[in-house]
């Protein structure tokens, strides 16, 4: 069931802005953005984390070219679509450094492990 804040936001209708819009304040509030669908009482929201520096994320200009793509970012916040990374194996060493294993997944999805040292 929707709460009073949700009802208020829904009643405002679409808004269009030609400049920056800031949510919250640097002193006492965390800014949040909510997206609503007309057939659902629920929303999807985003809010800022406890940032130590300002960053602006720049979205790609088009959707991904293949299914399963993920958004990746440069350190400048420029987002782009990339293939989902795959991992065939990792090397694990015990904290004392005495033993090392290679742990992986074979073509049938079974976990494998081989002791190296």
C-alpha cells in the first residue's frame, strides 16, 4: 500500500527540467530519486552513498547490443555496456602462504580444485 509521500509524488505528475536538479542537502539529508509505474503501488529508488568526492555518471547513448551486458565505468564516471565477465578459475593461497589451489568451473558447471603447492 502506498504511503503519503508516494501519493504526493504520484499526484505531481511528470516534471521536466532543463538544468540540474539537486535532491537533499549537503548538511542534513540524503537525496533520493524514485520512479513509479502507473500499474504498481511500488517504486524503484536511487540514493547517494556517503561520498568522499563528487562524481557525475554519464549514461551510454544507446542500449546494449547483446543480452547479458553489464554497465561498466571509467574512473571519470563514463558508463558503457560491456560483456559480462566470465571467470574460469581463481588461485587461492592460505593465509600462511603454505598451500595454493586453483579453483575453477568445468564446462559442465562442476567446481574443480587442484592443489598447486
